[in-house]
């Protein structure tokens, strides 16, 4: 029998807000933070919209650590500190090796890459910055979170494009279930609003010129955002023994691969991940009240996800409350699943389904209840969160009330 794994702390930062409470407040209100990018030099880019963090909060991170951090690591550490504070996490000599962290990252330290590219190849400087290598490595975020919080158990990074958060959280649950740790801090982060990354996405011709409209017939593509989301996970017994407040339980996870195309999704892969998740959680389709969709706002993704949901949930699919919060915080790549976890957990706690913002026109191929524009009151006992990524890497998480 699986060990029960519960959530005792949540932290987040993105264009919607600089903490989890502010992010949820904006989600619940259906307010989108997508708009013109103003903090990054865009040079010759045609698409100039995104969801950026306009100003970082006071975070208290020591300057000695800051100088070796790229932005994606900084965002992860800010979110992790918030989650640890809410959970009352206090590592010390007797428990530090039983606490670890896994952070999902979709890309890497592109702020440092961009800076060094321009310095060496354009400005003709003869050397790179001294911290370039530790700044850019995808595992840096996990390392910085562990150093900042004093976590000496399992520490590593995971990268699976847009599914990175959910894979990281699922892996952290596994560390606890396998007995390698009592507590794990897990989630995802990304800071892709730099010229090089945006230029690459622009070439794919999937970026929307204005905003993200998931499941709307007039949708024009996805919008990129930056951010991080982190959670504190621990066994139910460990949380109860130390008197921690339990926010929700991670009921299960489902993972699959399309084994088909590097960018084009299939129906079968997402379908399998959702089915595996329900089995792992011991839940039936009719037990699910809310589904946070991957919902990127591209024509293909939204149609295929709708078809996969119908296959898994059958007739019940039309009674399921669904929304894509990417309509508000955009697609934050490796951070998306962790930010969407906030929506799932808070929907369970408050009985409110956040909306799909920016919706304008019904699409016959996306004919499910996607909670258009306005949040809805509904008792949410259980919720699942979909993440489907380039490479055909799919990860679905299930959460339930405790």
C-alpha cells in the first residue's frame, strides 16, 4: 500500500503575483496578466507579448548566493522559501538528510547564455562570466533551493519540457514512497522571456500575437511566461506528528510517452497518462470534480486534449469542470504544472473552479465545460492537472481533500 503523501506548503511567483495567495486571487477573479513585455530587450522580435514578473519581491537571499544564480534559479528559490515558511519546515542536524528537493526546468539559464553570447560574439569580449557554467545548468535550481533551505536528502533537477513540474512532483512523491526522504520540496521554474528563447519559439509559428485563448475558436496560439511554483510534500504521518496544516493530498500520478513526434501531440499519450493517474490514485472518472487542462491555446493541442478527456471520462466528461489557467499566467514551460497545482489545491480548499480567461467563441471540437471567463462555485473533492510536452512526455497529477 502506498504511503500517503500530503502538501503542507505552497509557494509561487509569476506575472499574476509574487506569492501563492496573490496568484490564486487573480486566478479566481479571472484576470489575465498577459501583456506587452517591457523588462527584456526584444530587438527584432515580431511577437512582443508575454506574462512577465514586473518586479521581484523582497526575498532576503544572500548576495553571495545571488551572484551565482540565473533568474530561473532565483524564482525557484523565492517560491521554495515561501512554501517552506508556510509548512513550518525547519531542517536541522537530525533531519536534514531526510529532506530533499526536485525542481523541474523546461529550458535552463538562458539569461546567462544570452548575456555571454552578446558579450563574446557581438561585443568581442574575450572571456565569459565566471559563474556562467553553474548559472546555466538545468540542475542549478534544485541545488540553490537545497543550499538556501539546508536540504541534504535527494537533490536533483528534472527536465521534460512543459511537463517538467509534474514529473518533478511525481518523482518527489516517489522518493517519499520509497523511503528515501520524509519531506521533499518540489515544483518547477523557468524564465524564458529572453530574445534567444523567444526567437526560437517565434520560428515555430505557435505564438499568439495578442493573448492566450484556450479552447476558443478564435485562438491563435500560446503565450510564454516566466515563474516558479514549489510545494512541500511529506508523509501524512510525518505531517500529523509535527502538527502541520495539511492543504491537500497528492492522490496519484500518471506518466506516459507518445513515442510519435517531437512536437505534434497524439490522443493516445495524454489519454494513457490520465488513465494511469486515476488508477494510481484509486479513483474513477466520476470521482473527479475539476480538471486543470494543459490548454495551451494552440489549435492542435486544445482539440487533442478535448478528445483525450472524452475518451477517459466518457459521458461524464460533460459534467466535469475544466479550465486552463494558462489563459491568465501564460505558458511558463517548466513552471506551468506547479503554478497549476496552486489552482487545483485552492479549488479543493475553497470550492471555486477558476475560469478559462479570454474566451470569446465556442469551438465545436472543444465542446466541454471549460468554465469560460467567470469562476464557478463547486464542491471540489478531487482535481487532476494535465501536462503534455514536446517530445511526447506526458505527466498527470491527482489531488484530493484530506
